[in-house]
């Protein structure tokens, strides 16, 4: 685990990114802890997020079952809002 001051972080961002792939990196501001830099995989693990776009966009089974019964009939668009088209 490494610690960078905010000034060091600005000057050595690449080094901080590499270090964050291994362990959290603490960034201090005026000598006090301010931020923590972690890898995306570690963030997903901590947040309990799904890891793929397909999983993120797929509804949970209980919601998918409820959505199967929903009728998605879309009414036709109104022509009252648009002027008639004239062909010459």
C-alpha cells in the first residue's frame, strides 16, 4: 500500500495507477487522507456490481417474469400535431 500527496499524485499519476492495480493507494491533502485509488476490479468487488454489460442490462429473474406479462401495445401517433403534407 502506497501513499501519495496530492502534489506527488499529480506529478506521478502513472506510477500511482500501476500501484493501484496491486493495492489501494492513499492520496493525502495537506497531510491528511483524502482519496483512495483502487483498481476497477476491486471497486466492482467492493460495490457488489455485476462485471459485464450483458449482466448489468439483464433484469433479475423475478423482474423478467413480471415483465413477461406486460402488454407493450403502443398506440398510433396522432396526426393532429403535424401539418398535412402537400405533394405538388
